[in-house]
């Protein structure tokens, strides 16, 4: 039996032509970084609001929609009464990162 040796072609990264290299060392600008953090923070705030509404026994997270933009949280949906609407506003305003609350909830 004859043995066949295959020799793999290997070129070190240092010797590769520039068209094969990707420059991943460019730093992210501060503006880009703050926009990325802003998106994460808004998404995080929305998630925290939904969790707070879900775990409080006097609120209905299923009947409430939440949107966050620049720390301003807008809630809408149906509340059983004025007390639930006020409670939602209070719960949302207590969450870290919330600048203001816009409550567009209506009573059933």
C-alpha cells in the first residue's frame, strides 16, 4: 500500500495580502458607543417595566403595552380602574433609568 501525503497550503497572517485582512482594530466612536448603550438601556428599561407589571398582582401585564425611547416610557392598554392606572405609573416611575412616564391607558 502506498501512502499519500497531502500537504496543506498555509500562509501566515503576516504574509497574507491586504485584501484578505480585515481591520478589526478601529475604535468605536463615542457617539456610536452612546447610541449602542442607549438602545440597550431602553430595551432593558422596557424589560424591567414588563417584569414589574407581570409580577405585581394588581396590574395586568398582558393588557398593557410598553415602549421606551430615550428613557421616556409610554404605557398603553386597558386598566380595570383609575387605581390600576395610577399604580402602573408609580411602578414604572420607580424603575432606574426612567426619565418620565406617559400613561395612555384607558379604563375598561
